[in-house]
C-alpha cells in the first residue's frame, strides 16, 4: 500500500502541467456461469497531466461500493495511478497500478498497448 501511495505522490509531483481534476464512476459486475456474483461501483476523483511531449499521467481514488449477491454491501477505498506513453500516431503504451482496501488490501498491475487503425 505504501508503494502505491508513493507512486501516486511521485506522479502527482512530477514537473508536468496538470490538466486538472476529473470524476470517474465505474461499475463492474460479475457472473460465474449463470450465477450473478455481484457488482463493484467505484466513484473516483482524479488528476491528470503531461510528462513531457509524449506521455501523460493520472491518479484517482475514492469510495468503492461492493454489492455482493445476497450479502451486505461493503464500502472500501480504491484507486489507480498510471502512465500513457505515445509511441507514434497510432501506438500508445500504458502501465497502471490499482488498489482496493478491505479485509486485506489488494493490488493489481496492468500494462498494455493500444493500436489505432
């Protein structure tokens, strides 16, 4: 958890222009076979900015409302920080770290590429 917070602070304090705050609401629902398992609704406030001419950064966090099927709702805190690097007019690379609190803090790392036709 400390490394996630540190990454967010480093990204936010980088010498870059801040494009400003934004809100991001996301809902994820799951099924196993035909059985609905529940939903997670995340309500984040974030900041984004530029890292030089070819890269952007973002950090966001806020309440996460867990709605498991047939169980009591839970409220945790979730967030993410990431970097998007523009390789060419059609290709960008990205890396993101995600966390959510709860009985145990869970983290997830994601990296990928986007190609635009």
